[in-house]
């Protein structure tokens, strides 16, 4: 290096001896980011961001390189004195970006500092997919409400019908909370945002625990472990225990999530991030720990219980067929009814939600998951057609109506159809319980 170059370098260093570190601001100093646009500030007071920027040499620029998208970090970041930013990605990996790789801005509110990082991550969310998903949940909500009302009006509700009602009403409330969060254009205050977020977690988890209750009770019924049918006091005690289990476990998970959200450092990879930049749990490890993790455990439990129950039903049918003569085997209609029972059990356990978890964990094109997402969103419609849109259900409703209107002769004229068959079609196992007991009794006699 010749003398002239050395002199230029020395003068540059001297002139920048008092320079502030560079940092980029996404919008001009008198603007902030709202709905993807830079808009004028109305508050004359300086935000926390503007005060912090006094320690930096600000460059107004929010552009990223071609093919690289901007990722909103929300509250999972820390800005250093040299103008770089540290943050954790969705799996808890530490990342550090220099100033040219991100910009800071107040986003969606005039005093809500955030970072837009230039990151070549997974493809951005498909907005059309989100709209379809939200529309599906809106369509499902009246069907869930009708299902709940219909079963509330039916006479002689047994435990499985009550459990189905609890499942449906919790799923309906979960849909209401999540739709409110996703479709609202307003920025909720932190306390309202927290209520919506934790409420959404609670009702979704409660719906899964009630599915687990249904599977557990059916499994115990076919194993002959629970009390016999028709004993009101015993059934009410079981239902109370199930209520404590389903809502108690959901409340416990929400309480743990709330405590961590309140007392753990927001930049921790374990922080749920509820009401911090978003109302729901932030994506990544917290989503796995506090939402998809418990949900996945319940789904696996339900599938195992379903498989064991199906094997038990098959064994009972085989034993009863062996005890009877071949001429008295069940007809094909009965086999179709058994198939419908298995199919309803499988749907009630939310197997589609396993695809939701996989789609969250595995990076594939968005269109690959369209079908499973639409099925999940329209789950209320599916439940309605399985459990309500049936001849026996409507017949019982008509009898209920005639009795309520005082037309007892018309209700009586409709016949005394065995209501056990109706509830069996709606996930009861009383008929199969008797078959199992008959099989075991006859087997003991043969021995």
C-alpha cells in the first residue's frame, strides 16, 4: 500500500472516530408501519423506538435482496449497541444479523417496536389458504351449535351424548376465539389479546380432552371395567370425573403456559409469546410445547384406544358368532353398522388434526395441505352429518316436540323405538356391552 492510500485510510478512520453505529429504519422517521404501509404518526410523543434510535446513525431502508422475504421477529429479539440484532428462530437456534440484513420499526401501533429481518426461510403463508380456513370455521360454527342444541333436546341423554355435547361446545368456542383473532383488523389491547389467546388454547385443548374422554369410556365399556349401563348415580359420578379430567387438565396446561408467559424472560426460547406481538402462541418451540405437543399426545392416545376397542369388538363378534349356529349369523346390514361405528370413532378422535401437526412440522408446499386444512375447518359440518343428520335422531326430536306440545297420543303413535339404537349410532356401546357379557357368560358355562 503506497503512502497516498495509507493517508486516505487514516483520514477516513479519523473522520469516523465519533461515528455512531448504523441501523436501518423501515419507514421515514415521521412514519410507522401499518397494514404493510408507511403512514404518518399522529402521536407527538417519541416512541421507545425513536428514543432508542438516537444512539444510532439511522438509514431509512426496508428493502431486502431479490428472492429474500422479510420476517417479522415480534418480541423474540435483542438489538446490540453495534447495530446488529440477535434472535432465536422457531426451533430455538440463535441467529445474529448485521444492520444491512434487517430494519426496525413500530408495527401496527405507534409504540410497538419490532424488527423485519431479511431471511430466506420457508415460503410465506398463503393468504388465500388462510381465508378459506377462516371461512370454513365460520361455516362450521352454526352446525356445531345446531348439533349441541339437538342433543340437548333429546330425552334420556346418556354419558356419551353428554360427552359429545361438551366436545362440540368447546370446539365451537375455540372456533369463535380463533376466528375473532384472525379476522379482526383492529389491534387488541394486551389484556384483551391475552384473554383471546389463552381462551383459544383452553377451548381447543378441552375439545381434545373430551374426545379422549369418549375414547376412554368406550374402551372401558368394551373391557367390562366400568359400571353397568342404566345406573344413573354411577353414570353421573363418571361424568363428573370426566369433567374434572377434561377441563382440569386443560386448565392446568393453560395455567402453566400463563405462568411461563408472565414470569419468564420474553426473549427465552420457552416463552409462549401470548399477547406479545400476536394473541396466540408464537410459532416454533413454544407452539410444540404448549399446544401441538399435548394435542399430539392425545391424538396418539385416542388412536391406540380406538385400535384396542376395534380389536375387542371384533373378538366379541367372533365369539358370539361361534356360540350361535351359522344360520343365525348377523346380516350384512349389521356389519355395515359396525363399520359406521368404527368410522365415527376414527373421526371423533380428530385424525385430521394429526395432519395439521405434520403440516406445521414439515416444510412442504402450502397446496399439499389444502384438503386436510379444509376438512379441519369444516369439521363442524362433518360432525353434524354424522351425529344429527339421521332418521332416528329426527324421529326422537319429533316425538319430543309432540310431547312438549301436549300431543301425547301422536308421540305414542310414532311407536316406542328402542332409543338404545339411536344412541348406539351416536357412539354408545350398550348393545355391544350386552353382546360381550353374553359371550363371556356362555363361554364360562361351556367351560
